[in-house]
C-alpha cells in the first residue's frame, strides 16, 4: 500500500504503508536519517509541485498500455496539472507521464478496460473561483497507431 502525503511547506511524499510506522510528521518532510522514522520512498520539493493527489497501481485485467507500464504507480500533481509515475522497484526516481487537459487533478484510477481515468476540479485555486464548477472525469488512453 502506498500513501500519498500532501506536505507542509517543503515536500510531497509517497510513503509505503507499514503497520505501526512513524512517518515523521510534523517533524520531517522528505528524506531524512532519523532511525525512529520511516521516510518516503519517493518525494519531490515544492519547486516541482505543490500537492500530490490520487494514486493507483496500473494492474488491469487487460493492459492497454505497453506491458512495461504494468505495476507502475500513477499519481497526479494538482498544481502542475500532471500525471506522474514511479516504478515500485525503483521509486526514488519519478517521471512525468503527461499533463492533464483539465486543471486541478485530484484523483486517478485504472478502469476495467485498462485505460486510466482522472478526476479534475477544473480549477487550481484553493478558494475556488472561475471555472470551479467545470469538474470532469477524463479518460487517458494509449495513442492509436497511425492508420488505425
């Protein structure tokens, strides 16, 4: 189980859920060395985004993306409007999968057809504002090959 932790003032985190673990909040954000705490398997600074949201392992019954994507953990970055992924076997390095068409992504799921779906608020302003009611669910499908 992975746990996304929207950070305080410095880092966003993906933590591996372990019974009884102390993840260091509010003393630590991001990586550290105190043996009393369990530190994140993946983190990024607020220079790279402001809120990690949603999360899903790509393990559909029938994969629509290339087989190397199976098992990856996808999550969304709210302020940057990005879908990102990490490989659970090497989670320190994260990659941007793509940007969202609708701003303010708050969740991501794998559909029964093997496509990814994300839910977006339609706005990245914390207090709402213009376009707040434009929330939407967006399907992310693999690109079709030329001629098909």
